[in-house]
């Protein structure tokens, strides 16, 4: 399958204002020049991890476990991964043909939280705002004015974004990449409700991995 446009490096993707630089890159002046002493808005720790995933050891890591305290950039890191993988997939003339799928197959990026409204408001909401800050994505995605502001960008080229809390929200579709936000309940108080949530997270995770292995034998994309 040929390519529709040139794929940027992960460094360009994060730092160039045409992609995500306006949101995550170095602060610049009105002419686009980097301000002296400015730091990348994406923490260096996460940039180093992106370099490992996409440059130093490409193809090695398909499932990424992200832990740490509140406010250190975990959700942003996950969203950069999904956004870059979406760009790489969108670059193909026919992603379905490239991966040996039927032409009518819809390829999915899934955003999960045990509570669907949190998936909407937190991980997917930030993901949409990140794309909306990018001239590239605004140029290469469909705008659905019927959706609420902040959620109007839609994928193209036979690709869709899905938000949910249970694996049943993605039945019968090819999941390329996924986020399972707030998946760790190991430190919560032991009670029946938390046991149910842990079971729900585990079911989502194992089902997504199994589905990906059957649809995409080369294991592209990433689960975070």
C-alpha cells in the first residue's frame, strides 16, 4: 500500500507546530522561533520513552503500563502514542489492504474507563483537544458540527474512535490501539464494587489483546 503523505518523526510530531508542537513543544515567538531558555512542554521523561518506543527499539513494545502520581503527564503520554499511531495509519492509502483486512472493515482506536463518562471527559476529551490544537489534524480530519464543541473531529480513511467502559462497546470491530485509563485498583478498599471493577478492567484488557492478535498478526499499534 502506498502512502498519502510523509510521516514525521516522533520528534517532529511532538515539537513541530504543524503537528502537536503548539500544545507540547517548545514555546516560540510570533515568528515560530524557539524562545531562549524555553523547555519542551512534554516532560523529558516521556519524550525519552517515546524515543525508546519509536526510534531505539521500534516494534518491541506493544503493551505499555504507565504508573505514577497525579499530574505527571500519564494521560498526555498515552494520547501522544495514540495520536501518532493514528497518523501513521491514516498515512496509508488503504490501511485495510495493508493489514489484509476486508475493505469494509472499520479500524478502531478505543478509549476505555470503568466509567464511560470519565473516558469521555478525561482521556478522550484531552485526546480530542490535542488533535484540535494541531493544524495537521484539523486539515486531515472530518469535522462533525453536530457534536458538542471539543469533540467534533472524526477520523477518516476507514478509521474511527470509540469510547466506552466495557468490551461490548467494541464488539465485532478491529481494534488497532487502545487506552485503558485508571485501570489500577490494587490500592483501593476491598469491597464487592471494586472487585467488579477489577474484573471489568481485566475482561476489557484480555479481550482487546485477543482481538488484536486475531485481526493484526504483525501487532501494530499500542495498548496503554
